[in-house]
C-alpha cells in the first residue's frame, strides 16, 4: 500500500504537464500482419525544437515464463521495435509527419526463435556468460490474443517522452 501512494504521488506530479506532442496511432490487422500508422504533430501552438523520434513496439501484454532472473510473470514484453533504440526520426512539421510500419508476426516469431537458438551471439546477452545450458522452456510463439502496440514520440536529445499511445491488436480469422 505504501508503494501505491509513492507511485500515485509521482504520477500526479506529471498530470499537470501539457504533452509536448500530439500522437495519433492507427492500426490495421490483416491476416498475420499488423500495419501501424503513427502521425506526430507539435502540441498546441508551440514551436518545438529538439530531436524527435517515433518509437513503435509490438508487445505481449503479459508472458508467464520464469526466466534466469527468477521472475515468473513479465508485463509488456517487447517482441518487435521499429528502428531499434533510435526509433524513426521525424520533424516538427505543422502538418505533422506520419510513420508507417508493417509488422509480420511470422517474422517476429522467426526472430524470437533465432534469439532462443543461440542467445550468446545476441548483443543483449551478457558478455560475461560464455556458455549456455539451454532453456527450461522455449516461449517462441506469440500469443496472438495477447498483443498490443505501444507508440511514443521522444526527444532524443533530452530523452523526454512527449506523448504516447496504446492499442490492443485484434486479429481476425486467418491469423495463426
């Protein structure tokens, strides 16, 4: 309960801050792919400066898997990130700028399998670990009923998140 009050206070401190951008997230789910379209505009009449980038992540809302860290439940597991950590650079055009991505869920699963096949060669794997005994389980398949897209625009100079959006993915018939 004490932690809740600390978090509530921290969130409350930022509620009065006006967003630094307007972000519109549209999605189209078709078959085994998700197309995202993110439009970014400066908020209000402000003339923003800085180095804005749009980030788009395909996430599984929750994954039940006990990893090496011993944690059994993971929230918002990023399965795909457009443009990596750098995102996609945009300008502060008054008309806005739109970034479009097509996410193939089969390609995402292929990348997960490649990671699981040999994690030692992955940049995210700790370099001090030179051997790998294998996985207890291989969570290589996406739970297609548990997917969402998170998009945000960030000033890459100050690292300030200017606005964000979230949409759940609803795949129809024809998806695996």
